[in-house]
C-alpha cells in the first residue's frame, strides 16, 4: 500500500533499494534531507554514509568508490552542484558511472531556496570542461522520482556514464503517496573496475580512440529518450514542460480544451537525451509550441526550438512562459495561451 | 480539493496538513502535501498545502483554495487564493473579531485553543480545527476520520495520545 | 658480502621524471615496500596532478589519475569501496598543500584509513617552477621572480606538523631523498605508513623533501647542497607522530 513520503526521503530510500552502497555529500537546502535520511538508514544496512568537507571532496569520493565499482551517489542543489562540475567531467573522462541528485533551487550565485529549473542548461550540456553529456532524468512526481532512481544505477553502469536525477525544491519538500520496489543488488563484476590487478579500465579520453565520445552520445540518444505525451495528436498548441510545471501544464490542457482550445503536452522525462522523438506526434496543423518552465531567462525553450525545427514542417512559432522563482500556475498558463491568441504574447524563436 | 493550514510555527499546521493528507489517502485519492520551507518560513509563518483528487494533481503549491484554516491573523492573507464561496476556518483565539474578511467567503469561527484546553489537550488546537473543517465541509465520515487519526498516532508510537486527540477532534467536530 | 638489488616490479626504468629528480627514489621505495608485503596486485595508487602525473607512464600497478588537489578524497572513496586493498595517494606539495589543502587536512582530520605520500620540492614543478606554499624565503621561482617575499606571501607551510596534531591520525613523518642515509631512513617511514593502513590504524602521511634541479636551475650537486643548507633546517626530518605500539 502507498504511504505518504517526502520527496527527499523517498529518493534516498529508492537509492538504497537500487543498491546504493555509498553516499558522500555536503548539506545544502533544499536537499539536506537526502543526506540526513541516509546518515541514519545506511549504517542500519551496513552501508557507508560520509559527510564530506565540501562538494568537491564528495564528488571525488564517489569518483574513487565507483572506480572500484561500488554503487555510489552524491546529492546537492544549484551552488553545490556547480562545485561538483569538475568532478563530473572527471567521471566522464574516465568512463565511470555514478548517480547524482540535484534538487534545484532558483538563481545564480547563492540564489534563493525557491523551487526552480534554473540548472537546466548547465546540467543538460555537461556543465564542466570538455566533451561529454550526463543522462538527466526529470521526474514530475515522487513516485516517478523513486522509479527513475531505482533504474539509475543500471543505466549509469550500462553506458559507463553519470546519471542525474534533476529534481526541484518543491518536489524534494512535498509529500505524495509512494510505493517502493524491493531491494536489489548488482553482484557481478563490471569487468573494467579498479581491483588492484591493473586490468584494462577503458578510459574514454584515450586519444587512441577518436569518435568514442560521439558514439556514446549517439547510442544514448537512440536508446534512452523518454517522454509522455498528452493530447498532442490533434493539438493546435503544444506545451513542452518537465517536472512540476508539466503538472500544471497538463491541468491547463484540460482547462483549455473545456474552452474549445485544442492544447496538448509533451513532457520530457529525460531532458538529456532530449526527447526529439516525442515531437513526431505533433500534427502538421499545429499553430504554436510553448515551453513552460520555472526559469527567468528561458532555458528549456532552446531545446524546444531545436526539436521544433527538426521535427515540425514550416516555421512553427515557439513561445516561452517563464515563471521565474515559482511553479507556473494552471491559470497563468491558460492566460498565456489566450495572450498568444490575442497577439499579445510573441514567439521567442 | 485544495486546503491550506496556516499559522505560527508551533501551531501544528504542517501536522494538520499531514493528517488531512492521510485521510484523503485512506479515501483512495491522489494526494499532495507541500510545506512552506526556507524563506517563506521566516518570521515564524508556516503553512502546508494539501490537495487531493481522483485524477492527477497539478502543482503542489497554492493555486485555488477551497478551504483556508487560519490559525492566526496573518494567515488571512492566503484568502487571496480562496475561491468565491470558499470556507475559512478562523481560530478565534488568535484572530481578532474585527479582522477584515471578504464577504465572498463563508467564515466559520472556532476557538480552537479554548476547545483544545477543554479536551485537556492544549497542543491540539490544530486537531480541533480539523474536526471543525471536516464537519463543516462534509469531507469524510466522522468514524473514518477518527480511525485515520488514531492510526497516525499509533504508527508514530504515540498510542497513549489517541484518546486525547480524539477528544480534541470531537470538540471541533461538535462546534459547528 | 655483495648485496644484489633487483628493481621492484612496480617501477619501470627509465621513468618519466627529469634527470636528477628525486621522485623516482620515492617511487622505488614505495614499490619495494609494497612488494615486501605482497601487495603488488592489491594496491590502488591515486595520482594527484603535477609531476606525479608522470607515473601514469612508469608505475606498473593500478592507478587512478584524479583531479588537482583531490587525491585524498579519491583515495578515501577507493578505500570505502575496497577496504581489503591498499589505497595510496601520491601527490606533490602544490597538489596536496596548496590547491588541495582542504582535502588533505580534512582526510587527515577524519583519519581516513589511507596512506598519503607528498613530494615537497618547494615549487610547482610540472607547470615550470612557480611559487608554492613550500617555496623557501628568498627562493626565486617564475612567480616570485625577485625571490619569495614572505612578508607578502607567508612563511613556507608545514602541513605534517598540523596533521600530527589531529588526535586520530595514525602516523606522520618527514623524510628526504638528498642522501643515502636519509633514503634508508625514509624507507622505514614508507614502511610504517603502509603498515599503519594494513593494520587498520588510520591515516598516515609521509612528506618527502626532494630536489628539483630543473626548476631550481641548479646542478644536482648544488641542489643537494642547497637542500642541506636551506630546506632541511626549516623542514625538520623525522617522525612527527609515531605509530601507537
């Protein structure tokens, strides 16, 4: 039976059930409960929790442990996640898996504690130096957070690449009914890990292997796009939204349809790889695509424009509803569409 | 259904939200509970938002309230989110009689603290408010609500408080 | 009687260090002790960034190249995952004491059960000889072109002395490779630092004073003389914290 769970606690418990053996991290609001929960839960199961001196140290502890094949994770929020970027680049350079959790808060620098999606571009583009991508899941409910976390280690190990769960402050703080999958563990040797014997480790940055990075990116883009479409097939206006804004957007679809406006929703579940294939369902008669996101400057809208250019015929206008430091409300979204119809709201691309 | 419990930190508005959420869950609904956290908590202001529905629930934060439970006077600011004809449960122990409330709303005045004290459970003003709200709005049958309330405290290992909490619940339930 | 010495299997000859550099001596001592213990296939070396990177081409054993300054954290993660293996961090002074001072001291403070070796050659050697926190007063480097002015940059840092004050640290020593006598002593420190980990005693740090003729702009002979005159008196040699008996 489902029980009420706080997002941050649920993601931590899901990590345990997915076989996470080691967590290293540094407290930062609004994700501190992840580490707090694990500090209590991991020793109960003979696993290791380590409060690091800073974010960088934490990511390199994960780096060292996953080099040896131990299922390891770290978590943080915007500013702390910035500090981890160098370590993420090192994980990618070495072809090491890992699971990273970013419970986003709004803004650059110290920012605020408000719920946001302002780390979108950094996290989907790689974020650190060099040529790499991180597989990024963007759940929109606590149950989905749990389900995605449960598979995150498997996917990370399959591609030997970090996997990130991109959460949001509100999704970390809120509670919803959740059902957990059973505990699992990966017993087999991954074959490449450090075990003292100096067997081959298959570093991706070996200059003897040109094209290896591109090959990995293409494989992930081909196999791992995930999305959910809602009433897209006959829509005149299609929202594209992930995470919590996708929920208010879906309510807005229903409200708009009651008003006789044919709206639909594409909800990326992976934001990298971006689900280009979801756009195939958009009808040729579509009048506009609308990115709905909790940012000020507009970030997701760039991927929406790219996908629209690639997947839609003609020059379909791409709009952006940028709600800044909060989740866009259902009514705001409806009003925004009415503003497009009246010519008041102009396209971004 | 969208409900906000608001008050000072310490008035149990987060717990009140959780209790309602558990009742809705028991009723087979989809539920979200969202606390005020971080900067919104400053100045001792606290609230929780509970939404439940048969279908999918949108954003977890305040959008269009059906019910506002105002445990203190500053909480009345959230009436701005209340639907026309929405219900405000006002804790008269912490809200003055002349506090301005728009006539579009239905106001239920309950001396939550006084009634909690009457039930020998002065910490349970929040549970009094829940009792009043459930009766007024006909949210759940009395026995079902009491059973969930009991279960919550049993699960927390606080079984010895179940009778006191039920007494507080009934004070609120019978006050409207 | 003649003693026949063989090269330990974990070091290659030639190595990739400059002529006259002392790194190779420490490499060899570590390799000898690992071999003594039978841990050639049970050791993971975490390499810092600096001249330590040269060991990617000459250390015949498992090695992880980590980021600048983060070797202690990486070696900590290795030890968490594989407590049965020997986890060693090998770094220079710029790596461990400047950019990675936080990670070095915090790992020591928590007494992570790892062994850390730090080559102290009084400069950032890999990048061509810039000032380090270990650069001696008046020493000319490419970023202290008029000689290190300690009134502006501080006196040379002594990290082992700090680490030795942490109650849980198992073993701290400072050795040198500038003479045969000190090399023999150093081998004892290396052995202690490795045994401390194998016995589960906690964190061990060995700093090793080391000549850098290339960046000091001296002959090997002059380098050794300068070390004896300037460096050794400031950076006292010996065990700063002995193992608990």
